[in-house]
C-alpha cells in the first residue's frame, strides 16, 4: 500500500474513533440529563402532560401527592428537587408524600414512614433513610432494624415500635397503597394532583413539576373560594 494511501487510511481511522468517542460522550450526557429530570420526551398537549381520571377534583386545599418509596433510587434523586419545589406552593395547596408498599420490604418501609410522620420525626430521618439504603447499601429486614437505626433521632426505639405495628399506621399505609393502585400507577416516583390528574413523569421530573404548577393554578382559578 502506498504511503499516501496509508496516511489517508490512518486519518479515516482516527476520525472514526474520535466520532465514536463523541457519540459515547453524548449518550452519557443525555443519560445524565434524563436521570436528573432536565430532559424529557417533549409533548405539550394535555394528553401527553397528564392523565385525567375523570373524577371530580377535591375542594381546597388542593392536594398534591408524591407516591414514593425509600427503596427507589429515582425517588432519592428526585427528593431534593421536590423539597425545593414544595416551598413555592401557593396558599390553598397542600403537598404530602405517600409511601407505597408493593413488596414486603417496601410495605415495612411504608409503615416506618408513617410511624415517623406520626411522631414528627421525619425531618431527622427522611434523608437518613434514603442515604442509608442507597449510599451505604443498608437493608432493613425487620421493624426492629429500623427502630435501631432511628433510635435517638427525634424518636426513641420503644416509641417507634409501639407505633409502627399499630392499627392506625397499617390503615394509613394500606389506604395510600390502595389509591396508588386505583390510579393505575405502576412505578414511583409518581405525582397526582387533586386526586384526579396523574402527571406524566416520562417528560422529566422538572417538567412534571411545571405541569403540577399549571394544574394547581388552573384549579385555584376555578375555586369558588377565590
């Protein structure tokens, strides 16, 4: 092969390798944007933005519910975003979380969440539980293991154990899990507005919260209390 031809082949090989590297970088960047919620699938009409369940939205306060699980890494990643967002909610709107229980592990974590909420101990333990599970690989196979972990962080072990298996906590957990299934939800995190609008999370988390804001403003404008 002539020297000039070899040079052309080498340049072509270098170009292909560089292009391949650029594609890999681009794929990684897109993946990061999707995982953080900054990039979605687009869509501007109501059908793409949310699913209307055909129920009559409740009166004020308008309730926005995030269905989540401590076992869900996407919920952990979404948590700081939604923590910032909820501080911007206008009067007449209430935000709450509902922990789903689609397995034995998540059902246990759901009862733990509601027990901590009952005792006002979520502020001390909410982020701790996410980090324990996803950053340190900790597992909670029993309520006793959760009790040991939260002991001294806004709640005592015995108080937690006396509450977590109580009838009231079980009823709350089962009710939220039942609503999650009634809404036709299959994953978390999920956002539901006024018990009627299921937001399309595939559009990206930031976009999903923008859709929630739009629905909230629309419902507030229609409220007879305005």
